[in-house]
C-alpha cells in the first residue's frame, strides 16, 4: 500500500509502527451547529480508510474528538440563553444522527475536550518545564522558535511567517508567532482551575493531548481537511514533539475542499448547506457515494446535477444487487457445480476485485475502486439470469455487496410497504393482463406512473420501484 504523505509531499509505502495494528487520529467537529457538507468529506473518507484497513486484516484504533468548548459554542450559548454544555451535547447528538445517515461507523473513541482538561494542563506544565512555553498574566503561550522544525508540515518558513505577522501594541507575547496554550477566563464563559489561574485551553492543545492519551506519543496516521494543515496541525506537531521528544505521526493525510457550483462555500454567497438539509432531499447513501466518486485529494464540486448523477449511478448498483437477490429468492436457478463457462465468469470477476483492491492500495483511490464495482455490476447483469447456476449468482451478489461494504455503501433496498390503494391497482392490472384487457392494464400502469410507481414485467412476475 502507498499513501500520499503531506509531510513529505509524496506517496510512500505504508509501514505501520506496530505489525497488524494501526493508530489513527482524525480531527473531529466543533459542536456548535449542524455539520455542513464540507465537514462530511473527511468524516466519510477516513471512515473508508478505517474500513479498508480492517478489511485487509489490521486492528484499527481510530480516535476522533469533539471540540466541545470554543468561542463559537460560547457565543451560541449566550444567544440562546443556554449553557455551553447544553449546546455542545445537543449538537453531538445531531452529529451522530448525521453520521448514521451517512453510514459512518463510530470511532473507537470520541473524546470530548472538556473531559480531558487535566491532561491538557499536565502537558502545558511539561512544555513550560522544558522551556517550550511561558506564562504572561494568566495566558500560556507556546514558544514557536523553540521548536526547530516548525513549518515542516506546511512547508512554511518561520522567517516568512514573521514578516507577515502583525502584533498588537498590547500583545504580551515574546514573539508574534507564539500561540496560545491556555487563556484566562472571561465573564460568563466556562472555565477550569489551573496553575495559571482560572481559564480554558487553546484549541491546538486539545488534539495533541487526546491523541497521546488514546493512541500513544507516536501514531501511524493523522488526518483531516487541508484547511487544518496550518496552523492547527503544524502547531500540533510542535506541541506533541516538544513534549514527548518523539516524532508525532508517520503519515499525514488531508482531503481537499468542496466547492458549491464551482464556488467556495460560504454563508455570504448563499451556497452554504448542512448535511441535514441535503438529507431532506437525498438519502445519506447518495451523499456518501457522491463524495467517494472523486479522489480525496482532488477538489470536489457539489451541484444538484452532479448529485443527481450520483443518485442514478448508485441506483444502478442497488438495482443489480436487488435483481441478483430476486433470482436467489426464486426456484429457477440451477443447482450443482459451476460450469466451465461460469468458472470463466468468476475468473473475470476476480480480476475486477483485484482491480478494486489495487485502486484502494494506491492512496485510497475510491473513484477507480467504484469504477471496478461498475464493471462487476455489468458482468453480473450480462451473465446472471433465471437460467444461471445458483453458485454463480451467489458469488456475484456477494462480491458486489462486499466491495460496496468496504466503501460503506449500503446496497440493500429498504423494504417499503405500499399504500393499500397502490397495492390494489397493481392487483387490478395483473387481473387485466390475465384477462387480456391490455388497454386497461396500460391505463393502470400510466396511473401508477403518475403516482411515482414504475412497474416492470419480468419472467418472475411484476416488480415495482419508485420513479
């Protein structure tokens, strides 16, 4: 397997720290509102990374945090007359609902920042003791120049950063580039007691502490959106490696942005969409499938036309699996061993499975992996019928389903109970066909089509689907 490492800016052979085990940390949401469509991309992608590693036999310890104390959370709490805890707990629940809709597995651990304050204080004390941090009037700053490799992830030079930095007259920092580890409390804000007075942690220290606590000082993969490379992940490296004296993460993986109709998403542009809003129009599986149709390091453009195309493409896969299941539920399939022709078909299917695996091993190229699934679907559609052998149909159905499962794509059609009126019309049409009253049968078919129900007459009987 080869993974593009942001740290080295090239694809590298993946070698875990510990054989057959992977430690992976992905920055989670700040829980002050529903997550937007851009937030969903890293959540979906790194869920696929986790699933694929488990598929090939690794034990994955996957940690993704909740930032549940933050200026935005506090602002929302004040606006609503609630506590910060009320706001964060509400949106943690909503986040989990969205993840369920997107078929994202829960992480091994979802630590909350507010529950890890003691460990953050302990790391800050350690950084002060080692000369990497200092306190001024209740604020603790990280001494950026004390970490010689600062900028190694973002490839930013510290002298260039200094020339672009601005420092206010009242700023107490020794250097404009130093960043906050601990900030003193303000009126009406949540706070915790520390050696430097009551206050709360800075944002960057959270992930360093939670990663170290749940995964150890050295981890295999650290991930997130490319907007986190600087300063968040750069600061994480500085804190973590200054505290432990060890290299922090071997591989840094970052997904690209999502644009809306070829424009950067922003509330001011009126093109800002939450996952919840889009799920009111499209199933979460369609959103997931849409996301995975592009390589994670490529910018992704979101539009109604593109997501409709993704919906139609996903329907092709689901319909194929449904047809295979329908064949297996019937009694027309031949029993017994595979014929030579069927063995050839299975060999062709195995080549496509290898193609899927090769795409995933090449820096998780989900777009090419999905292309391999479509070739498998085409192979099944051409070669599986009521005259096929049961073993062939079972094999094709299981292969398509298992590859989709690796990507977290559900291929089962949810069972739906039709209204009595629709059921009655379908029965009336069947009776009309038996009586060779084809005019009436066509009339009922058209009436059902107007109601969004499409009928298909097959050798195994009438089937229906929604338009």
